[in-house]
């Protein structure tokens, strides 16, 4: 393919070098004449393993050129990849001036050429940016099919960028509606096994990954500071933590939904937070873990209240499926709040037998919801018939049973991602989707 790459910085240079290696013909475009001249000779503008060699080979094979002329680049290529910088402004917000300017130039060239064209963004942009650019600059071209627009974030690590391009750990293609790309060439350019999302989802993936990496670094450093204070080796502690790939290094806890609860997490988070304060250690990330969980709990209750219905049914009350453990359950906390605000509650949880609750489990319920026996229903029908809003936190009911009882006038709030519920004849909403 003939591909123009706009922005010959880190991402643009690596992308050009690696696509040329795959046999494509590249034209690099930049506003700096010296950079364009050097790039045209196969000279890399960055220091990165293999990039110099790949660019030199591409030049020798007539697969690489460079220009200052946007019109020439667009007219002689089928795909334009935008890799220009999106620097931070003093306020911390993102500066899209360069992306907007180069998009306007590309669009003008496409209009003049009257050709069909693929526009692919790789510049890091906040969710909603691609759609805003399309709406303001090329909505008519998208509607007519003259331009197809994709957002494909890059996940290139400095020092291993070429290796990451050749063997990507993650490939994401954003389309205007989250449907499959209309152009097979886009998947070929990106390589790997792409995940397809809407533009906003693809933009969010980039920030989600980087924020997660930042959180991991912060978490490891705070645990390390606490360990050093105790005379322990923080590196060794983290090595042992990472050895557990079933829970710690896995997707197990990476599912948006319920606030965390149970008998362990709230207690241990609170205890370590208190301990760090006693030791006069500043661990802001650890200290605010409970705060963010509390905010999620408030959002959960607010989501129910915004439905402006008074009769609420709960399917599941224990903090975890297939247990009767009510200690620290976010569902108990939500039920307690709603009762206090005058809502009518009905609860169905076949794993709960009040006569078998003992110890701390029984004490917590007696203190927080002593009238639980009156709210707990043995028959699913009693909850489904009388509730306007159904809060589903567990698969404690057969799907076929719900299928028979769901009504169009009911609202269901799915707490933990039972997506099949969206196919039933009621108004479906997830806590985070």
C-alpha cells in the first residue's frame, strides 16, 4: 500500500520504519524541513533500536520518502496515518492544535483530489476527540463514504518499539460505531488480533492502559516505602505477590461492577491505612483506596434512586455468589441506605437462611438490618411481581425463570455483568455499562 505518515516523531518514525519493513511504501510528512530532509535520506529522528537500519533499508528499496507538501502526500497514497504530538497544556489538559491543523490540511487535500481515502489516527487523544474532529471537519466526507476514519492507539514502549510493533501485545481499532472495519487494509496495517471498539472506546483503552501502569508503579512504590520502613525488602515482597497469577496477576478483579466488600478487603484496607498513618508514612494511593470504593457505593445507590421508583427488589444480598456471607456486603449497605430513605425492599437470595447465620455474620445483620426476615422472600415471584426496579447482583436465579417473569415496565440494574439480562423484555442498565 501507499501510506502517508503525518508527524515524524517517535510514533511516526517507528510506524513508518515497521510498515516499510512489511513491504508498504511510505511518505513521511512533517512541518520541519530539516527533519523531512533527513528522514528522506533514511535517517531516523529518534534513537531507538533497529529504526535506523529499517529506514535505511526502506530508502534503498525505494519504499521511503518524505515531504513538506500535504497535498502531494495525500494524492499519492491511499491511507494517511496521523501521529503528530498532543502535548499537555499548563492546566494539564490536552492540546489538540497539531492534530486539528493536520486533519484540516488532509481533508482539504482529499476534497480537491475527489478520491476516497482512509484516515487513521494514532495520536493519543482523550475520549470524544476523534468524533469531535470528524463532526467539525469532515462529517460530510464520512457520510458520503469518501473518507473512512479509524482510531488505532499505539502501545509502543521506548527501547522495544520495533519489537512491540512486530509482535503487539494489544491491537485496538476504533470505528465510528464499534462495528467491523470497512477496510481490511486497516487490520493488515495494525497486525495482530485487533479488538474492535467505537472511537471513544479505542481512545479510552489507551488511557486505561497508561493509567493502570501508573497505578501499578505507584502501588509498588508505596508498598516498597512501607516495607523499607519496616526493614523488609519491598522488591522481594512484590516478587512474591506477582508469583500468584491466579488472582494477583490476572483479570480476576478487573471487572467493573460491585464495590469491593466481604470480610477481608474492607478490614485489611482499613488496617493497613491506619498502620501507615501511625508510622507517619504518606501513602496517598493506599489511603484513598477506601475512599474510591465509598464513592462507587454512593454511585450504586444513586443509580437506583434516579429511577424514581419506590419498590425495589434485590436478587442476591451476600457479598459474593454461592455464599451466605453478609459481612461487608455492598448490597447490604445499599439496602440499609434505601430502607432508611423510605424505599420498599424485597430480597431474594436462596443461599440465605437466617436461622443458620452465626457469629459476626449474624451480629452485623442484627445491628444493621434487624428486620431482614421481613424483607427476605422465599419465592422469587414475590419479589418479581411487586418490584419496579430489580437489582441483580448474583446469578442466584435460573435465567429461564427470569425470562418468564420479566416485564416491560420494570427496570433492571445489573451489578456484576450478567449480560444475558439485556435480552429480556425490561429496561436494562449496568452499573458501569
